[in-house]
């Protein structure tokens, strides 16, 4: 049985290794992608708490069920965070999901920051556990532009190489106003079954603790045509 067993062990050892990381300087302000978000922003400080829900739906084709996922994120130490997520299709819970994330430190004279993210998922239908491990790097370019890139291996589980895939997610952001950020998120899953998502999005602050994110883009799965896809995420800092 092949599983990505080192992910949780690696992240369990990170708090000691990351003590003081990104603490000497303030982490650069970089937005999170709407679809493939982070477990708190890189450089999170102990005690940060957030709840949010993402909802997505194809606007054409045979599969138009609303996919939505409430989650809670908590920074249990500086530069370390955990999330619990409950993905749904319609009214049916499809998976149980755990995320862990650590920040390594700053890059490029404080304009960049990097870390690692582990995702573990139990699929209820197939009764199968899968893991993903990704390297995360963000960069700030001047006052208004920034990027966030995630790359790693995903869908590692009992099925072995049949489901394993390379995961790549890149988002380019531009700050239109102090509380308004526009972005274009590109997500690729490269494996036996390839999937691509392109999601232009807008992120709007609604006060100091609430943010609304909305996007309209297109998705393509292996063997199917491009389909328009809409998404929205509501975020509440606690």
C-alpha cells in the first residue's frame, strides 16, 4: 500500500525547526487564491482563526451540482496552521479533509515568502485516504502586484501510481484599491486524468474581518470540453 506517510511527520517536526522564521521581518501582504486557498496566509501568527466557505458550480454540461466546502483554519503556533474542511456535493458530504501548513521564512529581501502545505483527504464513496504535499512560494512586486505559486504531488493513496498526479496552482494578483484585489488563478492536475481550471476572480473586503471572493472562469476535465464555472468564497476572521 502506497501512501504519502512523510507529510504529517514532516509537518509535526516543523514547529521547532521554524521557531523564529519570518519573525524578524513582517511577512509580505499576498492574497490567497480563491479556489486552492492556503491554511492561513504564510507567516501566520499564533492565535489567528478563520472560517470560510467556498461554493463552485459548472454552468453547462451534465454535472452542475453545487460543490461547497465550509472550513475552519487556526494558527496554533507562529508560522504553523491547521484546517478542517467538509466538502459537499449538494447535500451530500463527499470527503473529510485535514490541512497542515508551515512557513519556512522570507525570500528576496523580505519581498517573498515560502513554506509547505500538506493535505489529507478521506473519500467516503471509495473509502480511500489520499495525501498531497506542496511547496508554496509567494512574491510581492512593488506596491500593487503579487503572485502565489503552489507545486507538488497529489492524490497519493492506496491506488498507487494510478491516481498520483502533479499539482500546480499559480495566481497573479493586482491590488485595485486598499480593500479590492483582482486575480487570475490557474490550476493544473497532470496525471492519468488531467484537469485544468482558469478562474479570474475579484476579492473585496467588507469591513476589517469579512471578505467576499467571486470568480467566473472555465474548467476542463480529461476527455471533456471546456465548461464555464463560477465560484464564490465568503471569509470571516474571528
